[in-house]
C-alpha cells in the first residue's frame, strides 16, 4: 500500500513541524522563490512581526527553511526552502 521507504513516524514528524496557522502558507510562498522578511509579512496578512519571527526561527531550527544573510549595508536577509524534505501531500492536508 505504501512505498517501502515511507515511514509513518517521518510523516507524522513532518506534519507536526509544519502544523499551525502560519507555517503552511509561509512554506508555500518559500517553495516558489526566496523571500525577505517584509515580503513574507505582506503575504501573510494579520501576522505580527513577533509571530513571524518566531515561526521563521522554529522552521529554520527544524530544517524546513534556510536563512541567508548577505552581510551587506543595509542588511539583507532572505529565507528559502531548507534541506529537510516535506512531502507535498502534507502541504495539501494542512490546507495549502
């Protein structure tokens, strides 16, 4: 029924990592192309700077997204898709 490399625990951990009100929409935007903080804030209507920062830090810690600091003046940071693979059906199950 399932692919032999598919493990329920992997899927459950992935679903838990992207659960919540904002993570799915943030991941959807980032899978299209890298975004800066202000772009993500504009795309996520109603999210506060504090919550966006918390969500980005958590997703970065989980390996779902990457943060690239360009070390320029003025500062420029972009967020993109990370190294951890999230099954596309998990995004659909969570409402994306």
